[in-house]
C-alpha cells in the first residue's frame, strides 16, 4: 500500500515539478522566441508560436550597440571583481574561521551591516570622487566598486565554508610540523576548493547582473551589457523583436554559464545556514 | 591529556603572538570595507548640509534646509511606504513559493534535473532584462500576452503599469528572486536527515504533519538567512523601476533609491539627494538592526 501511495506522490511531484519549471522559464523562452521574429510577428495578435525565424534583429542590434565590446566588458568586470574580492576575502575568512577571537563575531556582523548600506546613499559622493579622479566611465572604477559591493557576501560565504573544515585536521598537520604554506597547499586549498568555486560562481553572477552602479558611473566606453540593454531599451523601446534580441544576447552568456555550473551553485548556496 | 598542560599564564603571550600573526590577513578586507563604508557616508552627511545644485555651483552651507525640504515633501511618506511594500511583499511571495518549490524538487522524478534548471533560470536574468520582458511581452495593454489571454476570455485587458503599477513591479521582482529562495531552501532541505522523516512516517505522521513538524523547523535558519539577504537586495530595487515606470504614475512606484536617483541625477540637486541618502541609510540601519540580531545567533 505504501508503495502505491509513494508512486502517486511521485506522479504528483513530477507533474507539479514540470508545470512550475515551465512557467518559471516561460518568460525567458518567450523572449528568446521573439528575438527571432520579425517586428510584425512579435506584435501579432494572437501571439505566434510558429513563424519563419530571422537573424536580422541580431545583426541590427550589433550595429546599434557594439555587442562584443560590452560583452567583453561584462566578462572583464565580473571575472576581475570576483577574483579580487576572493583574494581580499579569503585571508580574512580564514583567520576568522580558524582563529576566532572575541571580536570575530562583531567583525562579521559589521561586514554584513556594510552590505546593508544602500548604494544610493553612497552614489553622490562616489560619483563626485570619480569625477574628481577622472575615473568616470572606466573599467577599473566599475571593477573596484563591484568588488566592494560583493565583498561582504563573499567574506561571509567563504567564512561559512571554512568553518566546515574540521580544525583538527589542521591541528594534526601542525603537530606533524607542517608549515603554514604546506598546510595551505595540501590541506586548505583542496578542502575548500569546492566552497571557493561556489562563492566565485555566485559572485560572478551577481557582478554580471549588477545594474545600479553600471548605469550611474559608466557610459559607452566601459559599460557592461547591463548598461547596453538599458540604453537600448530607452532608444528602441517600441521595437520588441530587436529589444528581445538584445536582451537574450545579454543574458545568454551568464545563463549558459549558470546552467552548466548549477550543481556547484546549488551546493554552495547555504551561507552557513545548514549545520 | 594534553589539555592538562594549559597553565593560565601562557595564553597572554600566546594570544599576543596570535594577534600579531592574524591581523595582516584581516587588514586588507577590513580596511577597504571601512573606507567603502565611511568615506561616502561622511561625504553624504557633509553634502546633505550644503545648498549644492550642480547647475548652480558653488556649494554654500545651507544648514538643515535640505532636511526641511525632504521631510516636508508630500511625496515622502508614499515613497517610504512604497519601499517597504517592495521589500515585504516579494519577501513573503518568494519565501512561500520557494518553500513550496523546494518541497516539489526535493525528490526524484523523471526529468527532475532539467525541470530544476528551468526553475532557477530567472536567477541568471539581469534585472533590466527581466523588467523589459515582462513590460513588453506580458504586461503591454495591447500586444502583451496577458492582454491577449484576457481578451480571449472575454475580459477587458488591463493596462498594468497605469492601473496596477506596484503589482506589476512586485510580480517582476518575485519572479526574478523565487529561484534564489528555491535554491537555498532546496539545499537546506537536502541536508535534512532522511531518517528523521522516515521515523516520523513510521510513527504515523501524515505528509502534512511531517512537513510541519520535521521539515519546517529545519528550515527556520535558512529562511532567516534568506530573508536577510533578500532584504538587502530588495531595499535597493532600482533597475526594475528604471526600465518600467520611471517611478510613476505620479510617484506610485517611486522607492527611496529611485527618489534619490530622480532628485540627484535628474534634478542635479546634490544637497537634497544627499539628505535623502542619509535618510535611506537610516531606514536601512533600522531594518539591518533587526536582521543583524537574528544573524548574530546564526554565527
């Protein structure tokens, strides 16, 4: 009896699981479809599921905004800012996880509270400082700010991974006379590599999708895809097929990246909340 | 046995050596975060007392004039209310849906890995694009999919962004963030000891009771973490408004970030925008205060 009930549960699970999945992904699918439609087909009533596809929208989008240029900026900003943030965060997370003191907890909470500070509160001074330094619309400014914006979350994620490494292993290695660098190379890095890569994945996704700073401190030269699509939307608001082409082109790289790495990402997203 | 050799006098020196060893590792991130937190804060405070419009430089000291203007702005209560609505409603929606979805995906079924990939897809879509898709392809009063659906059902199509702008924006935010909630809660659920559920089943607990008494208590911590993280992101909702309503109609969908944006970058009024920035920081700190207290129990 239990097995028939179990089987019924599994059927319900399957039906619900697929319905939910299809609904959630439908807007992206529909946008992808519109990208290959002519403008007439995209605005057709009733909506067209079948049509003769065209690549015209992508060609025209690339003429309007230099896609490759912005895509390269996106890759540079998300990659570099995440790498920088991990380089800064890993030593701190290591110390706080393995050598906790009385102040560790308040230090962690302080870092968290920095992330609570709204970006808009910092916008004006940051903008004026960047103008003063001649750094408006430069990649280095955007990389630095994205790194700082994500740093608290990255410290926190790394901290929760490092805490999962049993301190006894390191203690044993130290007893056996392993120096800090040896411990790092043969124990810490292998043990924490999955955690670090999950953290890097999340950092890159957040950086890729970061829009606020990008819209406000960059322009055509160093803008990422987030800026390109926002400015494209302002000028081409009525041309949905072209807009959809630009949209799908700007999410496609991170979407494919995310699909491929989702297992690591799923495993990583506990923020130390699971013990 | 080794612990018997820990006299009280040694730690003082050991501790000072340890501090010597660890602070260089802590310093870089603490220093940059401190700069990042305090320099803009101090400058925002400074500008908030200036009468400074970029179109009419230079800045002159204006005392509390910006705060006076801000706090007597008839739009302000609505703006604060909008901000809170844009935080709390998506929070409730994403946590409820995320829990439900996690329950669904916490078990094998044919095609589960693919269905799970479909569910988390919105997480990778940047906010601008999410807003554009919904605005043009779904919410458009003439050519949108919703209007077509309503017309085929014989109903009058709705112009979402003029009659229900807040609902529309909340739908967009919730769609974009439900996958994040699902991911965190699913991971948490999969860490639950299966034997506990099995034991509850043996004791005759129905599936609803099992969920309520075994699974849900296990999810409290992850939900607390999730609520805090989402609050951080929802408090600064910006791109969704920028692309869809530009804060309108009137100020119906203006939240604090967008209010500052429209004052500072459209109105060039640095002083007023800074005062609003200080205001935003205060609101965020009030919210953060509660969450940081919750989180301090998690560390």
